[in-house]
C-alpha cells in the first residue's frame, strides 16, 4: 500500500459496542436497564444505555411505564441530553419537563437548534413558557419568541435561524475561509445561500461544488440561481410536499418582504411527512392523535366526540329502516340481507374516500381535474357495483329460490356502490373547498350516505316490487 492511499479505519473486536443495533430496545434489553435502575445500580444502567443514539434513548424512556420514567431519567444523568429530549414524544417530554425548574429547561433549550428549542417550549403552558424564556440568553430568547409568533405547523415554526449565507461579490476562497473560521454556523448544512445586500436570496452553492472549485472563482459563477423558496407562513404539510416534489435537501425560508430568515432541512421534513401521514389515517377513523402516550382523559374526550356523532348518523339510518317495518315483518329475510348492501357500500365508500383524501393532501386532486377524477371514480363504482350485484344477486336467487329477491339485491348493490363513489369523492372535495380538513369528518358523512342509500334502495325496491306483500 502506498503512503498516499487512505487507510481504512477499523474497530477492534474488543471495543465493539455492548449493545448491538439488532438488540437495541428489545424487551430483554429494556428489562435489564429497568431492573438495574430498580436495584439502584445506576452505573450498570448508564453503561448499557451509553452506546445508544439519542433517538434510541428517547424511545427507551417512552417504553418505560409512566411511574418508572422519573427514576430512569435520574439514573441516566448525563446521558439524557437535550438531543434526547428533542427526539422524545411530546407527552412524555412534557411530563419530564414539568419536574424541572424553568432555569433547567432554559439551559436545555439553549443547547438546541432553534426549531428543536421551539418544539420543546411550545407545548408548555403560557406561564411556564414566559418563565423559561426569561431565563434564556437574549439571542436565543429572541429567536424562539420570533418563532412562536408564527402560526403552529407553519414554516416559521419549523425553520432553523442558524444558516450560512454569503454576499454575492465573494469568491470561493472567501467562502471557504469563512466556513472554517466562523464558530456560530449551524452544525449540519449542505448548501450555502448567496444573498444580495438587502438579504434577498439570489441562489445556492452546494458544499461539494465549493470544495471542487478554484478559490478565485466568484460564487455567482457556480451558484444555482433557481431555488425553491418557502414563505414563512406556509403550512408544514405544503413544505413537505415541496421537498418531496423537488427532491430538496434544504430550502431557504423568506419573510413577506422576500428576505432570507431561515432554512428548513430534509431531516425536519421527514418527521413532518411521517406525522401528517399518520395523522390523516387516524383522523379518518376518528381516533384523534392516536398517541399511546396521550392522557387517557384526553383520548376519551376526542374519541367520544366522534362516536356520539356516529351514534346520531346510525339513528338516521335506523329511521330509514323503520319506514319499512311492515315489509320486514312480512318477509323477514329482508332483515338478514339489508346489512350486506349497507356494509359493502360502506367499504366501497371508504376505498374512494381514502384515495380522495390522499390525492387532496398531495395536490394530485385540484379544481382543474375534479370532474375528470369524479368521472373516473364513478366508472370504477359502476363496474364494481355491477360485478358485486351480479354475484350477490345470483347467490341470493339460488339460496332463497327467489329470482326477484336476487334482482332486488343486485340492483340495490349497484345503486349503493354508485352512491359510495359519489360520496367518497364529493364529500372530501366539498369540505376542502370550504377550508375544512377532509380527513377529519369525511368518514362520518360518507358512512351516513352509504347506510341510508343502502337501506333505502334495498327496502324501497323490495316494497316497490311487492316482496313484503
């Protein structure tokens, strides 16, 4: 091997981490840590946990029972760093912060990036927020207060204030010297923003490009002039869509005057994408946030709200059935078959609804293609309805020896599938046009539509042809 060749670093077997990646947070490992804490053997607990990534330490604390967390955190003194708290579930973190003095919380927040400090402080009560902010360093306090002035779940809350920006008249050598000599630059960044004298972003330079370019080259010659700018008030879901659409690693955030005020990096957006995707699924089911660390009382209140609404819609469907009590009494098999029509319609409506809500969330469904999408879903609903109608109609006719009953069953299935297709797309689109999150309440309306239509079409057709006579 020549002297100029880089030597690969190797880790001796003896120095391997005592916690394999595959073994992290397995029940056996968690039990070992908690048993050590319970036995008062804090040193063993710290030795076990020390090799873990901050995110794994946060998960470990979350896996512990609520009455075990305080003791675990105290045993892991020096390991539960600000980065661990930044990675922690908000409900668990809030419970731990309640045990700390405002000065301790202020010290933790001061060691974090601005966006992480904001996430730490924004969940506190207003009085606690003010107590913590008063104890922070002036520069840190000003940055956090500015972030808190922006709407929740906006780019202003998400962005980092620390960034690397250079004037347009600089050369590459000046940029490199600045990066090496300036201590207050962000810990992680992938590009340098080029700004005008009034701090408007003009372009970006990738670090790889800077390192591979001669020192006397002006940055204006190597910068990419086209860039995706994020308005400070943009909703975080729209921010995530831009990152996904344009494959961004980082992006500049600008205020109303177009001045550069911060940056958003892809690691923050990954969390947002995960949160928004999970949130939509849970909202469709009416389960609230669905966080297993959420207080029981809050979870009961959120779920009960939608269950009460569902109870009301079920009573509407029941009132439709009550209109045909005479037919059901004379021909009891109608009571056996009518849930099939309503249930299949509900399933079909849920399929269309899920597709529609996702399309709206990802901007695939807009005013320009609503009619085309509506026609597509209606065609699918008709095809599925005809197929299911033929299957169930033939089956009912054979089982009950009544072709007329089979025909009614098949026709009702077609009608309800069409209603499911119409409701599954029109309900979320209508809610979205009125500025209401379609993921929150669409399912209730669509279920009501399919239940009412299913019962009414089946029992109404049965009464019309005289099956109950």
